[in-house]
C-alpha cells in the first residue's frame, strides 16, 4: 500500500463560536472541528470511499450538526442591531444553551455507534465525542453566564472552546488521505460542510 498524504480536516461540523468586539458587534459562525488521524486506511479510504461504519458515523455527526448550524444564523439575527452588549448577551443566552445541549446530544448519539473504520478511526471518534461534550458544556455554561447580561463569555467563547483539552487533542489528529473528501460527499454532510 502506498503512503498517501494525510488530509486536513474538513470544516463545517464544529462548534458555535461567538465573539463580541469592544464596539459590541457580535459575530457568530459555525467553525470546523473535524480533525482526523493520519496514514491511509486499509478500508480503501485513500481512493475516496468510506467503509459502512465510517459512512454511518459521519452521517450521524453531520445530521446532528444541522441544528446547531441553523442556531448560529438565528443567534446572529437575534444579536444584530443597535443594542447594548448586555442586551446582546441576554439575547444570545438561549441560543448558546440550546446549542450546547445539542452538542452533548450529538456526542451521546455517536457514542454507541461503531467508530469509523479507517486507520485511527476509533481514536478520532473518541476525541470527537470528547470535544463535542466539552464544547457543549462550555456553551451551556456561557448560556447561563450571559443570561444575566454579562458579555464577557461572548468575548472569550471561541478561545474557551478551542482551549479545552479534548478539543486540543482532536485538533492534533489528521484524516487519512481521501477521507475528508469522502465525508463531504455524504448527503448528510454536504449540507453542513458545503
């Protein structure tokens, strides 16, 4: 088997991030957090195809990510316009809480599934599930903190999510060659990874 280069993680199935500038303008986006393992898989992923376990696992991940992706645009709409940072924080609170709970639900959905079948797939699954739970907890806590009008969690949210040990471990993983392209080709993933 030839050694194909490892692939960077495709974006679009990650965490909701928000930041508030000193001017009080909040932006939100869905940031990628898929970052898989290196070395081509014996399952044929180097040719751009996924085994059945990988396809099922990533389809479940992407299906779960559809709701948080929609919440990101609703959060942005709810916090635009001329309002104080405290009012933006209050407006963001329910969206942050709901997104955090959604991430935890996605992790719980993925946990009992067989891990992706590519080389390093089980390690990737463990780290992705851990990162989803970690980011979910951070978002729920941010929702609670912002409900009183404290905008400080909006300012630090992206950094808080990316600094967690589970997410840091996930971000160090690389996909085998061809896996990212194959994931993007899954119908459930095309919509969220567009």
